[in-house]
C-alpha cells in the first residue's frame, strides 16, 4: 500500500489554484478583447454618421446648384429623413463683402450635434439665369457622447 501512496504523490497534475489562475487569465483576456471590439464598433459608427452627414450636406449643395432661383433669402431649417435617421439641416444666408457674390451656410445636425457644415458661394447672376456656385466644406468633429449606448 505504501507503494501506491508514493505513486500518487509523484503524479503531476493541476491544483485547484492553478486552474483558477488560468481561468482568471483567460477571462481577463476575453474581457479585454470584447472591450476593444466595442470601442472599434463605436468608432466605426461615429465615422459612418459623419460620412452620412457630409453626404446629406453635399446633396443640399447639389440641389441648390441644379435648381434655378432657389437660393433662400432667410434662414431655413428642415427635418430630413435619411438612412433611417431624422437629420436637421439649417440653411443660413451669409453676407458677402463683395456685392456680386452671395454665400449660404449649410449645417447638418443629428440629435442636436453639428456634424457637417458647408459654405456655398454664388456669383450673382447678371445676364444669366444660373449662378456660378462654389462649395467649401468643413466637417466638424462629433462630440464624444455621440453613439453612446449603441
């Protein structure tokens, strides 16, 4: 019997503490991987939102460029459904130092956060029905809380 007891003592195996330490290391690795994935998904969502805001802003600039005599004389605000979200688009005529130029500021907001802005310049038509438009785009940095909880 003493031979069987000494045989059991010499066998190598994992103690309960070793198993718990290995399990804790594995669990912390999984938690770090999941938090990194969540962070990356949030960043991707913010980039997508900014891209959609810029696209919507460009759509309004193109609509103004293609239409005749549709330049607003006063500030206007629109609610626009686009890509499953309700966006706010603000058109604000701006003064120009030159009398034969006019400018319009286009702002795109989502949930009150300014995401894209463009300034459209137009040379006032003298003998032509169409204005010459040029566009200057500025995409703003979204606030840090955009996309939280998504």
